[in-house]
C-alpha cells in the first residue's frame, strides 16, 4: 500500500488531493441566474432571502471573504471557487476587484481561481480576462444540442445550446482552461457514447459527470416554501422517496458510466480526463480522495452566499445548516464548530450495515449524503439512492483499475492499458 500511495493518483499526472484545509466556495450573485434550467436545485434558495435582495456581493463582504479565507488556509496555495446561481451576473468588474483584494491579502501564497458558469454571458472580453488571470472554468454543458436543450433553457423556455457551445469554442480559442460539467439526468443517461464522443470531438479534455437526483417536496420543503425536498436525514426514514421526473435512475447511472468507461479505456486514457474515473483511480491507489462524495467524511466544502452567510455545503443550503456570517465571526470557528463537525462525521457514522459490509466501500464511501434517502433491504435508512448503479460501476472497473495501478507502480505508461484491453 505504501508504494500505491506514492503513485500519482491520476492518469493526467495532476495531483488531485484537493482537500487540504477546507474549501469555501463563494456565490457573488447568490442564487440569481439568467437561465431557468428545469433541474436546478439552487434557484429555489432565493426563498431564504428577503424579496428586496439584489443578490450581489458587496465589496465589504468580498474583502472580508478574501482576507479571512486566505488567512484560514494552511497550505501555500489558496483556491478561490466562484459559483452560483450564475456568478458572471456579478460582472467582470467584480472579479477585477476580487483580484485586487487577492493581491492585497495573499501573504506570499499562490492564489488560483476557478469559475463555474453556464457560459451564456461569456464574450471575448471575459475570455481575455479569464486567460490573462489563469482562471480554470467549469462550463455547464450536458452534451450535443438535442441532449443539452432538454433541460437547460432560458427563463422563457428557449434552448441555450448555441450560446454555450459558442462560449466553449471562444474560450478554447483564447486558451482558457475549460472543464466541462455535464449532468447525468433522466434523458441524457440514454446517450452515453453520443455525449462522450461529442465532447471528445469538441476537443474537451476534462469532463465531469454529475448525477441529477432530486426528490419531490416533503413536509419540510412545504414549510420552507420550496418545490424540492429539504435536506436528507440519513439517520431516519425519509417521508418523500419519489424523485423528480428529471432525476437519473440508479441502474441507468451505472450503465451510463460503464459505457463511457469502456470507450475511454479502449481509446483515450491519458488524452481525455473523465474526472469520475480519475478520482476512482485515486481511491483505488489508496490516495486522498479528490472528491467529497468518495471521502469518508463531509464538512470541508462549504459555501458562502452573496451576503456573507456561510453554510455547511452547497447541497445543504438550508436555514438549519447556516454556520454564521463572514462579517460576524472567525471563519475557523465556524468551519471547526461542533455543528459542522457533526454534519461532516455523520456521513461515516450513519453508514448502514449494507455499506459497512460492502466490498467497494473503500471506493464509494456511501456517496453524497444528499442522495442517501433510500432504505436497505433490511429497512435501514441512509442508503444511497444510486447504490445499485454505483456498485455496478465499481465492480466493472475493478480489474482495469488494478491493471492501471500495476502499470504505474512498474514505471510503465498508464496508456498501455489500452493495448492490454484491446
Ligand atoms: S455501493 Fe452501495 S452498499 Fe456499497 S458503499 Fe456504495 S452505497 Fe453503500
Ligand atoms: S454533502 Fe455531498 S456535496 Fe456536500 S460535502 Fe458531503 S459529499 Fe460533498
């Protein structure tokens, strides 16, 4: 195992250990967005703010966030992640001011920025800015036109593919580093190879697949006045088990990943980086997980809303998971508070017996608590809704994961796996 830990955990040669310290993602425009995608889980969070909100982060909050976040990070590199809603609604000048504050407070540390966007407001000026300042961009693009347009629409219901695809091409021409974020939903899961080949042909090198799983409103959601179910309780039986019509089904999710994995392992290892596979290889190597879903515990990926409010996680932005405000208290005290520690540890301590006895627990870790509303065959709560699909995927990749690790530890190029499996 010691040898395994020395191996780089990714076929890209990148170190994917992201969880040093903690991450505090910021939302400069809060839940505001210029689109109206059917499956969005964040738009409803507007309900938690007063009606007269402008949903723009003030310079006062931005400065406090920059100062406190840099101060709180133990390493020499600090990563600022900007997300939404749609963060570009805050305007280019907001991000220019963010860089000024970063320069003021960096204390000699390396500062990196990443921006997650729907791409529809990206123009040449944005591209020049993103390139000049080395932003890593996560672009939400679900696949080819017919797939993308099913759920990703503007507020009038018009399709958005052309604008987003243009943004991708423009950013590529400017040399901006782009990572495509593609959801796996009830519709897109039917077209794994079409989607993967479309990205490959569009010269996308980094792809992340994100399962869409939302439940219909439960009593708690009705009390909060939001249309999707409230936070999952992984220790109690949930009352709302029905998922929305756009949620991917467990087996479909597994089949989707397996189809793409088969194509990737045959043709693209070392050229295309599907982050789901890179992270899997990482955990197989015994390295620190590159993704919170497959970590033992949660709690290290917090969010800060436009008004400075800090929450346990992007997927738990509910009043009960508010930890405080950046203007009010020490960031470290909020992150290492009993409340946040309890939020983080329950992922592991509440694993049902089925997970504890599962042969792929080391790779799966029960998945994201947001998805843990299913019940085991013995009636125990807290099982991941996606479990059958996750299990199929991990079992399917096991032999080739082990072969890739053997190649790496023998000093051979991981790309050799393509010859071995042909
Ligand atoms: S595959 Fe299923 S049983 Fe195994 S750890 Fe993951 S969620 Fe639990
Ligand atoms: S709740 Fe899910 S998204 Fe949030 S930190 Fe845990 S695994 Fe990650």
